[in-house]
């Protein structure tokens, strides 16, 4: 909807040289120069001053650059609107991602499903794992963020949001690299005797409530330090600095460079899946349905 010479002119104006513009556009410097000569000839005014140091815009060139940016933006908007009217525009699903709740598993799954014909495109939106960050993100769920992927055993979440479980995460033990247990390939209950275990406080997770019960009734030599909220990177820092051990998940094995994640001989797993609003948009529900229908294929 606008000439290629106009787009090339904007690149030259912003890059300050034909050579840099050619690299940005993946064309030759000669092609850039020819397009600029043609544009100046068509308009009838000089737009660019050529110097040994590169290029500079003339007063007329600066005026054209300012207006050209608006023209291209308007043209792109017109195309988007036309596609939306025609029903051909792909719908964007905004997936939240963070250090402890990365979206990679969902993106990889979608890449296996989408053959390029599905009317969905993915947009990644970062968020913070801190308690305040999680609270702010959850307030926007269904608005700025459509969904995110996370451990999802929370009773509160099950009541407030929709959840599609993708897999069961293995509960493990994390230890600092200098800890006496760090070189073990697998742990047993008696390995933890005398240790202090960081564990999310009793209440909101049925899985971790069972773990609390087992430790308190069958393994009294293990001390528990309650973590009052969801895991964030500060919890991993505290584990490393205190010398304590902590319950963790296999998916977090690479979160902290000074923490070792070791499998544990126990029967504890944590559901891990997509969390999204109770009243999702039609396009998000279609996206989730496609994921669900392909989980076992």
C-alpha cells in the first residue's frame, strides 16, 4: 500500500548511511542508492545529502521522513482492519511467562500442533514471580494476559480460574552446591534426617499438605521452615544462603546456578498446566480446546 522506496528512505534516514540501511533491508547498497535516486526524481526535490561519513536529511527530507512514518503506520493499520473485517486476521493469544513459570512447554506443544493454518498467533508477555508481581498478573488474567503455565495445585486457583493440566511435575529436593547431599544422585527419607526443609506452609496445596503430614508423623528428625507464599527467586536465594534444603520441582532444576535439584524416593507429584480465566474469550477457549484435544496424540 506504499512504495518500497518510501520504506527504504525511512531506513536510510534512521540508519544514517546506505550501507547500514542495506544490511537492515537485506539488499545491496547500490539498490538502496538507486531507490533513493528514483524517490527524489519522483518527488522532484533533494531529500538526502551524501557525505563521506554517511547521509544526512535535507530540510525537505526531514519533512518527508516525518510524514512517511505516519503514512506507513496508517497503511499497516488499514491492512489489519481489512483483514479483521474479512475474518482472515489471526487472533493473538497473550501467554504470560516468568522465571519460575516459563511458557516454553506450552509454546513447544503448540509448535507441534500448529501446521501454520490455525487462526492463532502467540504473543509472550513477561511477569514477575514475586508475591506482588503474581498478584498484579492474576488481576490482569483474561485482559493483558490470557493464560500462563504453572504448578496448579492451589485450591484457591482451582476455585477462581480454569486449569488444564499438561503434565505431573516431579517433587524433588533442592540443596546448595556445597551441601553434604549435593553429590547424591537420588535421595531417601533417612538422608534428610537432621536437615531443615523449606516448604510452602500448610493450607492451600493438597499435595504439600500430605507432605507436611508425612514429615510430622513419620520423620520427626526433619525440621520444617514454612514458606508463606508462592515460590519466587528469593526463596532459591534463601536456600543457597541459609544452607537449608527445600522442596522443589523437576521443572525448576536450572533456575538457580548454585542450587542442585535431586530426585527423591517418595510419591509426590504436582500438577502443572495452563491457568486461565473462568470466563475466557472465545478465541482463548478454542486455543485451549485444541491443546486439550492434542495432549494424548
